[in-house]
C-alpha cells in the first residue's frame, strides 16, 4: 500500500501498531498538512462547542447521593491522554466536540425570577448528550483519491444512566477508525468500536481506551476499503438494494429477525438516494458504483442521526456493505437485499 503516509515517529513503531503490509511500503514525510474541515463527522441535531465552554460554563450533574458523575470534559481528557500515550510521538488535532439536548436551570437564589431577568451567574447548563472526534494527522492513507486519517472519539449520553440513585457505573462509547477527509465520513468496524463501556472512574475509562487501541488492527480496515473499491454495483442492483431496505421497514419484527440487522430508517435511505444522484464525491457517474462509494453514501446518510445512536448506525453501514459484498460472491446471509 504505497499511499500510506506516516510521520517518522510512527515509522519506528509500525510493527507494534500492526500496520502489516500497509506500512511496509510507507512514505516517510516530514509534515502532513491537514486541510481545513468543512464538514463534520456528525451534523444534524447537534452543535459544535469548545472544550473551554464545557470546562467553564457547564455544571457537572450529580447522583442523588451528591457524588459527581464523570464530566464530558473528563471523558474527553481520558481518551486523549490514552491516545497520546499509546501513539506516543504522533501529531494530534484538537477534539471536535458536538453536543445536543441542553438542560438549562438556575441557582436556588434565582427562584421566582423571570427568565429575562436572570444573569449569567444565575443560570446553569449541561448537555445531556456529547460526542467528540479527533484525528491523528500523522497517520494517513490515500484510497481512491480520498485521504483517510486515523481518528479517535467517543460518546456519552446522560439519558443512559440513572441519576436518581446512588453512584453507579456510567456508560460510554469509544471508537477508533479512519475518517475520510473529503467528506468527514467515519468508517467504523467491530474491532474499532466499544459501545458498552461501563466504568466508575476516569482511570477505568483511560484503561478501556488503551485496551481498544491495543486490540484495533488498522490494516484490516485499510484492506476492507480497498476490496470494497474493487466491487461493482450496477444501478439496477443499487435500486434493488434500496427497495429491499425500504421493504425491511415494513416487515414484522419476526420477519426482521430472520434477516441481518438494519438500523437505517427512511430518512437515511432517502439521503443515500439523493447522494447517489448528486453527491459531488460519491455519486454515480455511469452504470455502476463501487462498494466504497456505497459505503460512503450510507455513512454520509447516518450523519443526521442523534448522538446516542450515531456510532451503532455507522458500524451497521459497514456491516451491511460487507454483507452485500459477500452476497455478490454467493453467500446467502444478505442475499435477500439483492433480491
């Protein structure tokens, strides 16, 4: 894989990171300049905030026992620290932080005041859901004209824990995978996502992140992206797949259980159809598209998801396109979607 670009520090550690054949033909460069981001890894239903805003302007929710929860900023810090320790010597971008579902309140002394009369000191704020993502720009790979950068991030949603009790485990999701710089689409695989992390402390979060990084094999993801680009899907096959994806929504729960899991709904399927016609990077330009294009059409469509189900849908896109790839080779598991 002659297009893998890594920094000198990374070159010295290629074996420990299990980059395999992708690192053997690496090009060593002195600097990798990251293009200015236009798109976000998740877009709809969220807004961007800074780490400073979380640290200075937001309160930290507590359990009923008044024991504090692990704050959003502590979560981000634990994962960033783990990444910097594991990928020692690499370059790191600042985390891009997206939030949703703000919970507004007021301090006790402001009870009875009109909302318009509240001062900033009398207002309280925290966000129920938060996700973040940062790139390691010194670990990149070029595939089909797209530059992929190794990226790390996580999700926390307060609605998934019970704050009306004594302190208990908190749930987090951490991921590592490649992010397409052309469109900011993430490509997640099973090895790169831990979506059921339950911990009591920041130290346990740090350890969970390290374990994920150690188990992740980037060469598998890079190999997948290349093989998907070698798979051809005709326009009629794409229409058949879309039609079956729509039909899946109307099946009974028992009928759906007999088929592979599909987490994409009508809004994501509609978005993929529009992108098939008009997306500047991945639209059809002839009688067919590649599996790589299909994956990015679907990944782009799930960027409209809510924070708490975004990662699962992104992983489901990868599983689905891999299933279509196997079905075209004769496997029966996803054959229903090809008719």
